[in-house]
C-alpha cells in the first residue's frame, strides 16, 4: 500500500447504534486509492450501514468518516453526495424520467446540462445501446435498469464509487456480465470502489481486498488469495467454504 | 319542461356565484393542504394530527359548519375590526375550504407515504436538496394522486356550496331553498340540475388534468387547466360585469311571506332608483344579526321573535308597549332602525283541522293538555327550540306522544295526511283558510304578539330618501292580504312567482308604484 498517497476513504472508530443494538461497533480502517474493496457479511452484520455513513445516508453515532482527508460531517451534504457515485440495491431509477434524464440528474442538480454525446458515451460504458436514451424505466429489463443505475452513478465523474448489493436482484447471467463490466470500468476510470455484498464468490472474483463483517466489527481483512489460502479466521472461512464447496462439487460432476 | 329550461337560463348569476365560491374554496383548500402534506410527510405526528383534524371537520354536517363560522367570525371582529364580514362569501369560503381539506390532504399524504423508498433514497443519494427532491421527484410522482383528491374535493364542495344560501351567500342553493319553501319543484329541480351539472363538468375537467399528469401528457394537462381557468374567468365576468357596489341588500328568512315582502320592498326601492339585491333563506337568528351588523340592509322581522329570542324576555306586554321597547332596544344595542309595522301579525299559533278539532272537542290550547297526550305535534325546524314554544308548553302543561320537524310548507301537508295532529302554524299563512284549519285559542296569552316590522341596518336607516320610499308600506298590509299573497305562491295550482305575488300584494294594498 502506498502510504504517501491520500486515502480517498478512511473510517476512525466509527460507531452506529439503532436503539440499544450496535450496527457498527467501532471500525477503523483506510482504503487506498484505486482499491476495489468488497464488504462481505451476513444480513444484519452492519455492512450496508457502514457504507451509507460515507455519503451520510446514515449519520454515525460516533467516530468520523474521512473522504479525501476531510471529515464528511463538515462537508455540505448535497455537494458530498454529488462527488460520490452510488449504486443502489433497489436501483432507484426515477420512474417519471427517461433513461437520459435519469443519467443526467446529478449534473442537472448543479445546473449543468449533460450533452447527448456524453449520455451516449455513458450508456456505451455500461454496454447499453445509446438509442435507449429516450426510453422510460418501466420499459427496461431489471439488468438494463441497473446498468442505467451504474451509468447515473458515473455521470458526475466521481473518484469514489459505492455499491450497495448492486447485483442482488439480477439473474445469474446478467449478474456475472455486469459484475465484470463494472470491474473493467473500475480499472479504466481509475476509480476507488467499495461494494457491499453477501455473496463471497462475487467478492472473491471482483475485489482485490475483502473485509468480512460480523456483529458490527471487521473480523477479517484479507486479499482474495489469502482467504482462499485459509486466512481470516473462522467466520470468513465459513463464508469462503460455500463457493469452494460448490466449485468442488461442480469439478466432481464434470469429471 | 319549458319551465325548467327558462328557470335554468335564469340561473346565470347564481351559477357564476357558485363557480366562484367553489373554486375559491377549493383553491384555499389546496393552498392549506399542500404545505400540510409536505410537513406531514416529514413527521408521523404531524400526519396523524392533520389527518385527524381534517377527518373531524368532515364529521361536522356541512350546514352546521357553515353556520358555526358566523359566531367565529363575529368573535374575530375583536381582532380584525368591525369591517370583517360575518355573513356571505367569507364564512362560506372558510367552511367549504375546510371541507375540501380532507380529500386533498389524505390523497397527498397517502401517495407520499406509498412512494417507493428506493426512489427516495436514490433522490438523497444523487445529492438532491430538500427542495430539489420535492420538486423533481416527490411532486411529479404524487401529482396524479393529489389531482384525484382535488377531484373528490371539487365534487363535495360544489354540492355543499348549495347550503351557503343559509348564511347569505348567493349560490345554486337559492332556487333549491326557495323551491322547497313553496313546493315549487321546477325551482328545486333547476337548482339540482345546475349544481349536479357543474359538479360533473368540474369532475371531467379535473379528470382530464389528472390523466394528463399520470400519463405525462403535457398538452392534456394544460388543456384541462385552461378549460378550468376559462370557466372561472367567465364566472368572474358575469359576477362583476355591471355590478353596482352600493346595492341595497334585502334579507329574507326561509319562508314564502319573507320572500314576497322582500320583493315588495325591493320593487319599491328599484322604482325609487336604488340597485337592489336579495339574500334569501336566512336562518331567523342569522337574519336579525345580519341586519343589525349591516351585512344586509333591510329585513322584515316580527316583534315576538325579537322579544323572546334576541331580547330574551319572557313577559308578555301589550303590543304597543312591546314595540316601543323593541325600538328602544334596537337603537340602543346596535343602532338598528325600526321603520314601523307593516300592519299584519304573523303569530305562532297551534293549528288543527277544523273537523278534527271539533270531533275531539278541542277549542283552546288548554284542551290539549288533557286530550293531546296521544297526538303528534309538528313544527318548523326552529319551533321546538324557541322560547315561545317552551313558554306555551309550560303555561298549559302540554305533553304530546311525539313531535316532528318539517320544513314550513310540509307541515300543512303533514296535517292533511295525518302525520301530525297539531302544528305550530303561522297565523298569516294562506293555507289556514285554504285547508280549513282552526287556530286554537290562547286565553292565557302565552304566545306574544308577532307584528311584522321593517328593520333597517344602522347605516341604511340614516338614508332619508330610502325611508321615504318605504314609508307607504307602514300599516298598509292587513292579514287577509298577506294570507292571499302567501297562498298564491304556496298553492299547488296556479303558483305565481314571488315577484308577481309582491306586485299583486302592492296592488291590493293600494300602494302599487307607477
């Protein structure tokens, strides 16, 4: 890790409680520029909560989040969110706006008009036909919608991309294709990416750093390679054992 | 059928007033509901409180809500000064706007609550400010539902606005109330057809806007909005074209005699060069308050009514003494001017069919104490609440098996059909002779005198020329003339209009104007 470079994202003793239940129980870590980090854990492990503290969709109970070195609590909310690309689990396309209007919404909020050529370019980035620009969201398939969601997140040219279970609702083929596409975009655009997922296989295949969360804490912080080598402790290995077992059984069937 | 067409065509100004009142009330309802809905969407407590309040308002009968604004506005004069109108447009507007609140608010709050939470999170996530989210996402998505609420509110409001006649606001309720009073079904039907037609048109136009919003067809939305705006503009044009500001407004309570006398006074004033308007169908208490506060200019009232209801007296002096005290009381408390007696008395009296009274051996009210216990007594909606009735009941110890309220006209039908055995009748009513009724003797003098007198509002009473124009009316109308005039509009056959009855009355009394 290059310590000389400013970490785009850092958590310092971050805490979040809902009533008496701690969702995030004191997390400190830094994410290096250009990293593709997967936050993996079971439902209720606190991974989505942690992600949402970055653009303050969730306000923490304690600790700080630093975005490019600045405490996010001190940044103007709307400006902060426009600098961070965010892909939602629920996609969240605006149903009354066309594909083009959805993609152009971020720049529009600050009074800029995204040129048609740029919208076409963004559509092509996510493997969609630019002719789709005037369509309405309800005319698209689930996979096409999430591709538009990714294009919308990239429209403001963010350096940091956050994804909350982005492929959770997609069929396996679309899911795989879109995952690989995003991984390529990550490299091409020089992004720092944090992706929340409960699917360890997806994390192993896409990320270069995997954080395993359980009960609001980071229980493992490893590379995919190290995890497959048995590092990271019991909880992480229980998650890794699922795709490994599936791979073994598939290999056996193929023999 | 020709009558209905002619009547409908004559309703132009009522329709215009109705359109303006309804659209102003709906607009005010929208102006109140939308900020409340936005606030409610941010707070569960506010949502519950506002919806609870709007639902509570909805449980108050529209007629009562309209009436309640009279004392409310009267007490608000302490804050806003004496210029605050207490009758007519303002109270009707406020009551109807409150009524329109619920459907708009409920639809807006429900639509907002049912917005896809993912879309709202996305709006926040892409960096929208509060107002951007409201304008770019929430408003366009809930607009069709709010429009549906406005449609419901419009239909309710247009219907309920007919009731504003009772608090002195002209509306399509005027022909309905006047027609109910005189069993003139053509008038009632014309009022109903006009208000139902207006409601249907409003519903269709607002429905067009709703469809336009839902399918995001701007042309459809704009077309609907344009048509609504045109309708309101046309109503404005009719209302204010050639209207003279200093009209003399003559009030009438909700029975035939009052309608006729108001026309009689109006015809004299028009001859004298005054512009004249009418506020028909006022409640008894509202009417007196209206003339004493100047909300109307002229009212025919009755000495016994003022004596017992407004002055709250329970003694029963001779008629000259009573009138003298009333004149003094009116000028002392409000400055209202009493022009004088018209000449006839319209007393309350208990009436029975002559044959039934004879066969039961009843000639005086006292006989009812023993023989009336199995009988049903009928009265107008005010009758059993009035102090006169309570005085009569207690003086003679009356007890009946049942009592029923009827609109004044229907009381006489009830007596004929046997649904009532005794009614609280008006002694100047033409149907007493026509139906062969007998007024039971009141030997103890429990009913006070009810001399018809002309009241002039404080400012109006200072107009010497107006007083002179009306002076010939004083003492000119005897009870036989009044009965004949009343019968001419109340009877089933050969009904005449109030205007025509007033002209004939003037002729008979020898005071017709050239």
